[in-house]
C-alpha cells in the first residue's frame, strides 16, 4: 500500500438505521434518539455534559444537532463505547 494512502472503513448499516437515514450521511438528534431508543432530551444532556453521545460526536448543521450515520452504525454494531 502506498505511503499516505487512507483506507476508508466500511461499516455495515443496520436495516432500521438505513430506513431512518434514507441514504443521508447525517441524521438529526430526533432520528438518533429513535435509532438508539433513548429520549431526545437524554441525548441532548449527554452532549452538553460530556461533549458526545455514547462516543458519537454531534455536529451542528443548519442550526440542528446531527450525528454521522457511520458513527451511529458503528455504535449499534458494537464497535464503539
């Protein structure tokens, strides 16, 4: 492998998450709460107090908190904390 080559890791997206994401790279906090079966306010509190939600760093896009579908899939597949 050439030096400096970055290999993208493919994460298998669970069917339930795929249905929520509908082909998008990011999902809203409400959709994340649905995927994780947690209250939206619980995730918001974790983000405020810990800076992350179960190992997922949230991003603000268009004034809304969003989560990466790949990071969420990794969490659901058991490869994050």
